[in-house]
C-alpha cells in the first residue's frame, strides 16, 4: 500500500505521500509490523503494534471477535533505535484493572515483538524483493 495521508513524523519515522508501507503479519505472532520505504526504495524503518489477543464478546445473539489493537506501538529506525510508545494508552484503557491477565499478556507480547525486531526477525529489503505482500 502507498501512503496517501499527508506527512506524519512518528518519533523519527516519517510517513510521506508516496511511501510504500508493507505489512507483515503472522497468525502465529499477535502483532503487525509495517516496513516503510521511500518512493526511491530507501528503507525508512519499522512501525509495529500489538494486535492480539482476541476477545470473544456478544451483541445480543451475535458473537463478536474483538482485537485489542494499537496497544504498545513500537518504532524501529534503520539505525536500530527502538522507540516504545503508548504505555499510557494501555493504562488509560482500564484493562490492567479490569483484566490484569490480559494486560500482562499484551505486555509480554510487546516484549516478544521488541526482541524480534532487535534480532532482525523481519525480512530485509533484499529478502522481500518482488515477493512483497
């Protein structure tokens, strides 16, 4: 997907019109990671967030699957700088009080994501090549 929503600077990771945003998601890992590339192909960094665990709820007789999304975002710049965002968002959600086990699972997931980013788990530009999603 190409970024078409103006210019945003998220702690040093700049999204500009024409940037390519490649999403990597595995059902085995409860998070998304977006590789951001400039129109000339230069790698700009990673933007990632926790996207699961899922919750099952109901609305009347209709089952609903809820994804607590956008908790504990992480930016990783090409130089390896890791910037964690939104610890206050999780606290403000009330989840730590309502469901301490779920809040702990979200934090554990963030820690796992942080470790994978540091280890270079995600594909590089060369590995992605023409096989980008």
